[in-house]
C-alpha cells in the first residue's frame, strides 16, 4: 500500500472554498480506486495549512489513477474550481508507506 500525503498552503480567507474543493475530491478518489482518509483543515495553530491523505494498493495503481483523473470531467471540474477560487496557494505531495502494527 502507498499513501499520498498532500500538504496544502491555503488562503486563510478562502477556507470555505477549500472545504468545498476537498469534499469534491473525496468521492472522486474513492471512485477511481483509492481510499480517501479525509482532509484536515486548520483549527488551532497555523491558519493556512491543510492536509489530505489517501491510499492506493500500489504506486502503479496510483499512477493509473493519475491517468484516469486527467481524462475525468468531474476531476477537471474540481481542478477548475480551485483555480477559479484561488483557495490553494501551493501544495507538496509525498508518498508514504503506512505501518499499522
């Protein structure tokens, strides 16, 4: 299993828009073969950092998701929403290997 860790720098005045964006992606990732573990929005501390975690059985499955996502109209709409609202200033993507026991 591989888990994608996304760290977003968001506009703290557009948290509502970012939350809408997040809610768009959860079912999309799940529909395209991943398991979304949720988004984590600012509460205490930094007001401009948000996180997301989602997993795929393998890196190859994640790469397949990326190809499907690029051609999926709903995914493109979600990207367009973020671009239009400018709720995301930047992001970092890392891949982790979870340990459960």
